[in-house]
């Protein structure tokens, strides 16, 4: 049975989900559905623990938080994320869920159950050869199991939380989750435009599959960031001033290339760490001015910033004229900084950034 500390932890975790859900619920009725789903799931999983020892309900709460905070889906997806294993692990049926939460939520839960069943069957049949899982065909299965892509988005959130807590799992379970993630879920996140999620899953994969490589690259990136952090700030300074003088409303952020993306580039191009020239990137996100196309404003901003720095012409990537197949839009350029380091600059409107961060899920964010 749960202890008082367990119950306090459950209530604390749900409270943070409750606050996040308020922003995505259009009215009191939707909010009450979220609360009802939590209370229902909490009762159904009473006394059940994860391998880590924590109450099982913490997992669906965490998945629901990813769904609302990181993907930006609405209340039906939040409710669904709280109910993923009800049909499989309890005596409740899909019909019960339809009666309690409506046809759409029941359909989404049923889709999640089918995906889990299909994965278990495929893994058992082909457990000795992870590449023979025929990931491309299986991705099509995932996308056609249900007519609502939210099923796949919620499943991705579920997988992301499993990866975040993979340290508590036995080795056999770790291997299964890591293999499925690399051959199925990471490509799915890429195809759906969920770059942040994709990147995090890749890094967790590398940390557990190649820990020495991951730690070595992480240390090198940390050292370079410490050495060059001030230089990047100096690089940004004249850009910030010029855009401000031109009347743009914008934010500028900086990031470093992830260990996984560095490792992949080193592997693909057969080059050492020292030849990775786009370790640092700067992102400009602007609020579009009225009456001027976003595409033109991207190029105008490029024109402004390239007055300060030499541009590497063969590294310009124009995804505002022709977006990527998953909807990604941005103008990328690479500029030479004051200290002779190449810095990638990504230029996006607020709309483009929303799509870049949430991919196909941005549809529901705008709809909300």
C-alpha cells in the first residue's frame, strides 16, 4: 500500500499538471474532465508501483505534463495520457471509458493500446535482430492505426518519459526501449517535426549505448562553452543592436550542438571533433511586422546581420521558400565571428518557431 509520502508525491505531481492544464482547457468543464481522469486513474492504479519503486500513477501524470507543456495538446490528450494502461491492466473496458470520458478519448486510448500490442508482438517475433524490425513499415502502422495523429504524439510523450527514467530499468528492458527508440520513435519524432523531443531521445540513446563517447563529447562541449561563452555574447551584441535599431521585436537565444549530433556528424563525415564547425548556433525569433511577408523579413534580417559578419555562402539553407517535408521553416546561415569561429544563425518568425518546436502538434496549439 502507498505511504503518506507516496500520496503527498502524487498530489504534488498532479498539482503541477493541474496548473499546466488550466492554460489548455477552454472552460471549467474541460478542466473538470482532467481532474476526473486523474482521480479515476489514481484509484485504478492504487497500490501499484513502477520498477523504480515510485507509485505507477506518477508515470501517466508525467506523460500528461509532456503532452501539455512540451507538445502543447489540449484537454482530451491530457485526459488520454492519464488513462493509457487502464484497459490493459484493469477490468475496465474501452466501452467503460467511452461512457465516462466520451468517444474521442476512448478512441485515443484504444489506439494507444493497439500500438503497445503491435510493438510487443513485433518485438517477440524479431527480438534477435533489431534492424529486422522493418522500422519503416512499422512507422506506417503507427500512423494508420488511428485516424488521429494525437495517438502517436501521446505515445511519443510516453516513450520520452520512459527514456528519462530508463536508469531504473533492468538491462533487458533498457535494450528493448533503446532499440525501439532508435529505429521507431526517433524517426517518428523527426517526421512529425518534434525536434526538441527527437534531440533529447537521441542523447539519452547515446548516453546508454555509448557512455564513454557521450561523456567525452559532453566534456569537450562543456569546456568549449566555458572558453567561448563570452565570445558568443560578443557575437550577438551588434546583431541585437542592429535589429533593435530597425524596429524589430525579437528574442535571441544561443545553443551548442548536442553530443549525439556531434557524434553522428563525426561518424558520417569521418572527421575529428576539431573539424565540427557548427558547434555553436544562435537563434533569432522575431515578431513579424504587418504588411510584409515573413519570408522577406527573414531575408531582411539576414541582410542586416551579414553586414557585421562574413557569411559562408555554401552554408545558407533557405527553408522559408521551400519548407522541409515535415513543415519546418527557417532561414539558416553561417557567419564568421570576431574570433574566427563559424557560428550558425537560425532566423525564424514566432509562427515558424512554434512549428519548429512542436511540429505537427502546432496545429492544436493554434487551434487552442
